[in-house]
């Protein structure tokens, strides 16, 4: 474990040197990311000028909802910074044969393929998310209990793990198909469902979507569970979704590992 941690820190340091070599590009990426995020926040502020709550009786008033948005920013910034940049390179590696050089290394292929690049500019949204969470919580009528703050980092980690597992399974599809850029687009479309509270998925169309995105592809657990722990009153019933999120993260990691290993077993070198 210490060996892999040292290698990852070497990767992270090299990526930091690269970003600081091209500071203007780094700052432009940060500004672009923050601009997109600011437009989303402005849209949500506009929504709350017409309604005090997202969904009648859901409890997602303005401050709790912004705590939800902040949680989404934190989770997605971690995934975008540490996992997506490496995964996006996999298509070209498979096509050009670069994957061959990875497989002959005396290291775990999944580790190398998913953690060799870090995109520091993506962390800008996460920092804003932390600030937004602090602002929202400071305006709650009652502060979250201590147990909520203890559980929150664990549940954020579970959300990151679920998204990471989904990326790994799409990476496995890249290995099998040779090119799957459309599937990465699918990843962004799918994660859009996690940007909103689960309560909005109701009715003849929303109900099936909520079932699929909770029990088949547990994308609704990524942000909803940690945000609910902080933004909603904590009760005995809160333990059920918490346990579900931890179990979903563990299952997704195991399944993604098996799928990735099965894909590698079927890989044929680009030069063969």
C-alpha cells in the first residue's frame, strides 16, 4: 500500500509541475469551471425566487438545497480531478497500443490506468463547494448533530467510490470495444440524475427512474445520502440509506474490479 501511495504522489507531483508550467492555461481552466458552476448557482437562486421549496413537503428549502448542491460539487470535483483525466486517455491508449506498455509494468493495471493523471483545476469547484456548504449550514435553523459530521466524509467517499466504479466499468468497455467516447458521454448524462434530490423523481416516469438509479445503477445515492445527513433532520430512519450507500459502494467496487479484470483477459494488443 505504501508503495502505491508513493507512486501516486509521484504522479500527482508531476501533474502539479505540468500545470504550474502552463499557469495561464491552468487559471483559464479554473475560471471556466467556476463560470459554469456560477451559472448553475444563479439558476438555482432564480428558482428560489418563485418557490420556497423544491418539491412540496420534501424539506429541500433554499439552504438545505444549497448544501445538496455543495455536496455534489465536492464529490464531482474529486472524481473529475483524480479519475476522469486518466480514464479519458484510455481510448487512445487502446487504439495506439499504449495499453501494452501498462500491462507489462509490475504494478496493478487498474491503478495505473485510473490514477496516473491529476487535473488540479477541477478541484476549484470542490473548494467552492466547501465554502457553499459552510454558508448553507451556518443559516440552518438547527445545526447538524455531531454524528452527521462524522458520517458526512464517509458518505462522500462512498459517493466517490460509486462514480469511480462506474468509470472503471466504462473503461472496461473501452478495452473491449476499442473506442467508446459515446459511453463517456453517457457517463455525464447519467450523473446528471444525481444533481437533484431523489424526491423529484416521482410519478409514472420519475418512479421507474428513481428505482433504476437507486437499486440498479445507484447514482442517486452519490449526493442524496451525504447531503441528507447534513441538511435533513437526523433520525433512526436515516441509518437505512446510510447503510445502503456503504453497501452500494462496496458492491460497485467489487463488480467493477471483476468487470475490468475480465476485459483485460480478453484484450488483444493493437500490434497483434
